[in-house]
């Protein structure tokens, strides 16, 4: 099973590139944001629990998030693999994901990190705001905060997968097709 964590800061191109990876390798896309929204909207037990934390302004505990992902993963019969989008965001989540996948006799194959300089990220997000309708992409102060949170809280997860020799950095500058070719080459080399 091919399991990929697509990693990178806001504006690195994860959404665009994940679509291409999904199409080429036949992966199931697991976005924690989508999983959360579906569980909350469906008023599942886990969704209601997550909502109670969110309504109180607290982070949803890793255990709740992992259990939501678990319930999604087991819905699929003999998948080719998964692409994890927006998860893991901390080393604790990475450890929990490894343990959960181990129970299914699989593991993360590769974490692919899209690396883009901060000035380029800011330009991309401002440009994306023109088309996305996302107010968080249009406000330079919010963009700055999102990049800061990524650098402080999420970027350290890279070292977790580096220690397992599962991290590959990809230059995220260039045309969409050039970046896609770099991603495909990295995945093909590691499967």
C-alpha cells in the first residue's frame, strides 16, 4: 500500500499536487478538515466530541482525530493507498498515525515536503485569494501568522520522518507541471 504525507507550508501547492498524485497512483484522499466537517455535520459521536472542543476554543485531542481518520480508512476495501492532507501536524500525531497504520499492517511510505521560500508563499496566497474567496488568503497579517504557526508547530514533523528515512524534499518553485514531475520521480524512486 502506498501511503503519502504531502507536507508543506500554506501556499506551497499541496492541494494542486495532491490531485495529481491521487490521479496517477489511485490513492484515496484523506483531508482531516473534510473528515472533521463530515463528522460534525453528520453529528457522529466523534464529530460531536470534536465540536465540543472546538466550541470551547480548544484543540481537538490527537486521539479523537486519529479515531476519525481510523473510521475513514477502514471504510475502504483494498485501497491502493492514501494521501494524508493536513495530518499529521505534530510528532505525537505522527506517532499515533504510525501505530494505527501498523495495526493495519501498513505504514507511511513517504513524506514529500514541498519547499517554497516565504516571500513566494505570501505572493501565492495573495494571488489565490483573488480566486478562492478565502479571506484568510487575502490578509497579510493572517498569512504571516499561518506561516509562523506552520514553522513553529508543524515543520518539526519533518524530523520524525527524516529519522525513518521517509522524508524527501521537493523544490516547490517552478511550473505546476515541473513540480509534479519532481513529485512523481520522488514517489517512483521510493515505492
